[in-house]
């Protein structure tokens, strides 16, 4: 849930962009954002993804059930897009316009 919606009830298309980012991250990792608690340091999957990006190891989050049957560059690109979409600031999130 987009922070601005959770805190103030502001529902905009940027909140939809945030939700898209969360779903995209869940699809690539095979994990639920709210149910995933890898360690106590992270509140959710999104928090872990941010740290993994800073470490340069986003590829480690790809769903292990895929084995080697995926394009690593595309998976990392999708997770980077997901992280752009889930920026805390709605103004910094991309639009869905083509």
C-alpha cells in the first residue's frame, strides 16, 4: 500500500504505480511483500530489495524455483523498475503513460 494512502488516504494514480511496483517485485522474487520476513532488520520484502540494490546483489532475490531458466539482466531490470515505482515520494515515481 502506498505510504500516502496508508497515512492520509490520498489515492492517486501514483499510488497505483506504487502497487504495480510491489506486485512486480513479488512476481520476480516469488515472495509476498507483507509475509516475507527474512531477518528482523527488514520489515518487508521491499525493504530487503532496497538493501540488496545498494549492495549490488538484486539478482540474489530472483525466485530460486526458476533455477537458471531466466535472463538475469531482465530480472534485475524488472526489480529496478519495481524499486522506482515504490519510491517514497510520489513525484519521483514514473508514470504509466506510453
